[in-house]
């Protein structure tokens, strides 16, 4: 009986030991697989970074070539200008050089262009504000409905574009209403005058 019990215990221990070894081996294989996947992902990320760097370098090379061509063209024009007769073509050459340089620059970089644009915008805004003020003043004299007046004032407090669109609509409606009121008054007055004649 003791032998049988010992044999069973030994058999059990062997199974447990094998199971532990198998589990350890499986875990080891799983970890190796994870490491391989992580390595592949890292290599893929490095590849993408390298591709991005290659593209950036290509773009920089392209820009460098374009800038080189511009510089060479300007140097050539400068040399042509230098070789011209000072008495005959210097002024024309300078003007051509300036025009060539300015044509290669974006409009936003030109201080003169920016200043002119700002002045034009300010003038346009000033004219719109003046028209809006005149409109509001005129309506203050003629409009008797406080709700209409408040609505018009709200419209006139918007941006310059909103003023342009909303005020046009409001003015159109106001003029139509005002025309109807005026027509009614004139008609009523004519009827009254005709009755007096009779």
C-alpha cells in the first residue's frame, strides 16, 4: 500500500513538474513572439521616419535648386546691367531689375502693397459706416415704431459685410412701407380736397 501511494505521489509530482515546464516554455515563446512583433513595429516606425526624412530632403533639394536658379538669373541680370552703357540704358536696366525682383515676391511682402490694401479697406469701411450713420439718422426721424427702430439698430451693429447685406434688405422693406404710407396719405388728401371742391 505504501509503495502504491509513493508511486502515485511520484507520478503526480512528475505531471506537475512537466506542466510547470510546459507553461514556462509557452510563456517564453509568447514573450519571444511579442518581442518580435515589437521589433517589427519599431522597424516599421523607423522606416516611416526615414521615408519622411528622405521626402523632406528631396523637398529641400528642390527648393535649393529653385533658389539657385533665381540667384543665377538675378546675377545674370546684374551682369547684363553692369555691362550696359551708363549713359544710354542704366535707368531702364535698374527699372527692369526692380520689376524682376518685385515680380518674384508675394504681394503680402511688399510694404507698399500692404499699405495700399489697408488704406483701401479703411476707406471702404469708412464709407459704409458713413452710409449706415446717415441711414440710421434718417430712420430716427421717420420711423415711429420702436420695435422697427431697435431691429434696425441691431442690424447696423454687425460687421461691415453684415451691414451691407442686412441694411440693404432692411432699407428695401422700409422704403416699401414708407412708400405705402406716403401713398395712403396722398390719396387720403386728394379725396379730402376733391370733397371740398364739391
